[in-house]
C-alpha cells in the first residue's frame, strides 16, 4: 500500500516507454491467441478453451453449440482495432465476422439480428438490445478500418435500433423481442443501454451524425444522472417497462445478476468522460459523476484483503457474488487511465497500478497471454458462468486505451493519433 501510494510521485506509468511496450506486448499476445483458433470454417467464430482450441460441445456448461451475437461482434471490433494498428491478417478475421453478421445473424425476413445461430437451426432467435448495440459497434469499427460492408451494416442496425428498440419518452431502449418483434416481458436494463452508449459514440465518431451523440447523452442522463446519482452512485441495473427500479430482480447470472455490478460503475466512469469530451465538455455533471462512480467502485467493490473486484454487491454495499471476473479489472484500468489523464489526481494513477498488479498476478495466463475470466473468492480459477477464454473485447481495450489520448474512443485515437512509444 505504501509503495503504491508513493509511486505516483515519480510520474505515470503510461509516460514510460517500457510500460507502453509492455502494454503492446500484452495486446499482441491476446491477438495471437485468438487469431490462431477463432475462425470457424462454417462461418463466424469459435469460442475458445484454455489452450486456444475450439470449445468442445458441452464444455461451456452443457449449452448447445452456438455462435452468439456478442462474440461475433466483439471479435469484429477487436480485430478491426488490430487492422487499424497494421496487424497483418487482422482484416481477414474481420471479413469473416462481417460476412456472418450479414448472412448468419441477420434476419432477412423480419429485420434485426438473432442472438444465437447454431448449425442448421437457431439456438436463440431473440432480438436483444445488448446484441444490437454490439452490431453497431462492430459496424463503426469496421468502417474506421475501411471495410467495404461497414456502411451497409451501420445503416441497417441503426434503422432497427430506432424503429424497434428506441423509446423516446425515457430516451433509452427496450430490452428484448421475439424473432417477429413481439415484446418479451416488460424488463428494461442498464447493461444494454450502457453498451449502446458506447456504440452510439463510436458511430458518431465515424459518421459525424450528431443524432448518435444526442441519444448517447440521453441514455447517460437517464441511467447515471437520474438513477445512479439518486441511489448514492450504487448503479441500479434492473427496471420494469415504465423504468421503475426493481431492486430484487434476479436474471441471467452473466448479464442480469441480482444487485449492482461494480464493473459497470467503472465502465460508465470511462464512458462518461468520453461522452464529455465528444460533446465539447458541455455537460458539466459528467466528470463529477465519473469520479463518484470510480471512487465508490474501489471503495465498495474492491476486496481490500485479497484484491480484485467483487462481481456484484447488494444494496447494502456488501458482496453478493464475491467471485472476481476479468472484465471489471479491465474496465477499472481504462477508467483509471482516463481519470488520471483528465484530473491529474495521483489517486487514479495509484489505482491504475494496483489494478494492473492484481491483473498480472492473477488474471493473465502466463502460458498463453489470454486472460483467465473468473476467480473465486480466494482468487483461484473458477467456472460458471464463464468457461474457457471469452472474447478479447475487455482485455485488449485495457491494454490499448492507456496508449492513446482521452479525447475519444480507442478507435478514434488510432484513426487520428496512432500509438506512440
């Protein structure tokens, strides 16, 4: 603790060439791990096991073999980033995902994108806001990387988001529909809207269409300025169809667990600062909200004895699911970098280092460079709900965000500045 608290006085790690090279090395290891085994000859991508091989049927908790929308889109996004960095072979990985989005996931008859595509059948035909948000992100990154089908994808998914998901009164999106667009329940979710905020900003950066930015600001105002600020910054996750809080909700343990998720507080902290920058720093509440969310996350969400972020906490601030997942640490790294860069407060540099220390000691697989997705309360590798080595969306961004300016997204930084050592 004393070493870390004093360390920021000697300058930031991101200002040191060896640290920047180390970050690039971690990103390279991730790209190498996934590009070797992710391409499925039947279309789309495989999910990978610990060794980087295609996941064996049933190895992910007994689920039927499926190519899921968030995996397809996130790998397009990740390897679009790799392509922007000049990585040979990355464009081929992007091509495969873009083709499968259009010819595999897309519902040509009813519009929209199915969540799960099996082999000869749909494993999950639903149309989910979370998945469609990631389609927009994939399209935006593909456009930045110069993919010829990106504009078509952006236009198609934007039309679906506006005509099917967007609800003007709350200024956010509905959650889920059947294949023929019948509403499923009356649930509204923070998570899907948070990811859509990221995607809307990405679309704005590559199109200059301010309607994307306006919608991103609308969602942030609803979720964070209205709900989180009035809940002591303990971010509410679940709502009913009229956007009333449902604090006792228990859903899918991966995407909709009980309680609040400190990793989302950290994710929002970075997104709010990015939104503040893209909007010309007009919305003055955004930086303060980002700092409040980050400080509560490291105060309540971090295990002060063993390290790592609890997956969820209850509404009393105590751990609900004490397992540590890889992605909250990744989001904490990105948020700490943004806050340290914008505020100059050494508190955030200390946390940048602390989170990277824990991540390196416990979450990076030394043999492969991939991130171990889940630890139990004693920091031992665990499974359920995560198996194998999930997609690299969170982990590769943690490695690359600190190498670029905080004036926009990682992709915009690569387009305008590039990585300098």
